[in-house]
C-alpha cells in the first residue's frame, strides 16, 4: 500500500509519470490485480495510479498493450467502491479519448465488458461527474459500439437521455 501511495503522489509530475511507466508499474499493477493480491484500498490506489499514468501516451499504450489491461479496469468497476468506479471511468475516458483512430481498442473495450459497465455506471448512484464521463465515453464511440454484435442496442436507447440523443 505504501508503494502505491508513493507512486500516486509522484504521478502528477510528467517526468515522474514517464519514469514510472518505464519502470513497468502499469504491468505490475495489472498483474497484482490479476493475482488477487489487493484488497479494496489497494485496488483504489492501483486504479488511481493507472488513471494518472493514462494521462500520458506511454501509460495508455502500456495499459492497452497488456492483454488484461482493459479487462482488469472493466472488472473492477461497480464491484469495489465508488472511488474505484471514479478512477476506472477516468482510465476508460483517457483511453477512449485518445483511441479515436483505433477501432481495435474500441472493440476490445466492448469485448471485455467495459461498455456494459459504463452503462451500469450511468444507472448507479455515483457522483454526477463520474456519470457524465461515462456518458461522454459512450457517446464518443456509440457508432462503433452500436454496430457491434456484442452490444445490446437497447442499452443506448435506455441511456439516451444521459447521452443527449
């Protein structure tokens, strides 16, 4: 926990963020979550670090490049805590914002359940800012997801009032 807290405190500075990514923190946090080594607080801290690291291109690339990166983030949404939801939505927002040209990333978000979890966040009792971010991500790539055989188009209709359509 102490190491994650120190990483989180170091992340706001760009040069530190880059060095933390280069040191392999993204993969280590994902692997920690996969092993089940973390409790609620460690998951919140780990997602906080990942959210900060996803503010830089290298951090997003490491997360998306890890076979379980997006899946771990999606899996932790709605299951851990409101703080974890906020951080997971922040991660998915950063990834979705910068993956507009990459249909592959958008399709992976669909296949690992991230889009479904974002729809659940829209229904959950969470901070309005988190709900707004989730709606923004859903709206950003709605054309791609709407055409996917994995996506229930009723979900978009259900959340149309949140999505501004």
